[in-house]
């Protein structure tokens, strides 16, 4: 009996002794977490070029092209439409509060996009109501010029309208007629809500030479998180074919959400109200506004 009681007591005490905790070292934990699949820059740029081809038939893109030709008194055959599509698509994507969710702030970084790529590499869960990267005007303009060049369109460089401000300029050389310098304002600094692509608020001829931006800010092998790439391509599908007016309005609404002067619900209601007021047949604008409202309502209510 005593032997049995002793054995039971030992068994009970064994249950009270904590088992050793096996902890993985940091490298093992990192491997277990396994970061999302990455996408090389070259593959991302190939997808952008394919998206641009698909947008050539959209009503918003065609209307923007006609408006640009009319404002510059250019004939349709003097500008490659496929070049214009790339120029406009990447402008709306990479501008401050554009649909890739860039956001302007003073950063004191060099006039290149290196820091943007570094930030993008860390974005594993992009949100429609949060910036994907913070950058100053010269960084935004360098990013735009770099992506345009990587997409196969030449003659985009940087222009300093003032000593403390930078925008991009597309130097267009029509088959006939004088050279045209098109201001591409990647932020709204010193501009009004009515100023957008090809604004005349800055005179690009004040700068003697617009040097084409040829610096390779990121190698083709640079890997971006797949969730971020998926987000960027989805945003192209949603907004790439919308009109200039709708994209400009959404830029200001998105910015208001970023700086918390509007809640996501206020942004959603504004988009829905504008969708309700659209003229019949505004398919791409209706699609963009409806998706914007839906995305804002998926986000936590922000103040």
C-alpha cells in the first residue's frame, strides 16, 4: 500500500513540474513566418504595360487624349496615343494622393525614388485609406520619371519651377511643329484644385534644359511584396479608365482621409453622392466612385 501511495504521489508531482519550452531562434521564426511571395520589378513593369494597353479603349483615357490635343492644338497623328496612355496612367497612379496612395511630406531626401522603393518593400498589407509611401515632391517626380522610362516612353525629366519645388516634365516632339513641354505636377504644391496634368501654372521653358531622367533607381530584380503589387494593379483596373475630373476629385478626397480631416465614411458618402449625380453612360466614372466608396467602408472609421 505504501509503495502504491508513493508511486501515485510521484506521478502527481510530475504533473506539476513545467515542461521545458522549446523556442525557435530568430532565424527559425523568420522562416516559419515565411514572407508573402515577392514580385520582381521587371515582372511588375510588364504587368503595367499590359494594363496600359487595355486602358487604350477606355472612355476616360480617350477623352483625356482628345482634351490634351485640343488644348495644345495638336493633330492626333502628332502624338503616339500609347505613349500618352502610359504618361497619364502613371501620373494618376504616382502623384500625391493618387490611386497608388503616395503621400507628400517634407523628407529632405535626395531627388530620386530610392527611399520610396525601400518603403514599398515593407508594405505587406496595403490599405485604401493609408499611404503606401511618404515622399517629397522631388522624390515623387523622380519615381514618375523612372517608371515612365521603364515603361518604354522617353523624354521625361525633372523641372524646378522654384528653388524649393520639383515637378516632372514630358518633352514632346511632334512630327511637325515646335517642341512641347508638358508639366506633370506630381503634387499640388503651389497649385489649385483646377490644376492638374499639363497645368500652365508653371512655365517649363524657364529652365534651359529638361534632362531626361535616366537614373536606374531600382534594378529589375528588386522584389516587391505580392500584396502590394496586387493592390497597385487592382487600383489601375478601378481608376485607370476614369475621367480627369473624377480622378482629380478622388485625389483630394483621398488626401483628406490621409491627413484625417475627413473620415472614411465621409469620403464614401462623397463618392456615392457624385456617382448618383453622374450623367448616363459614365461607366468608368461610376465604377471608380462605387469602388472607392466600398473600399472606404471596409476600413475602420477614422477621425
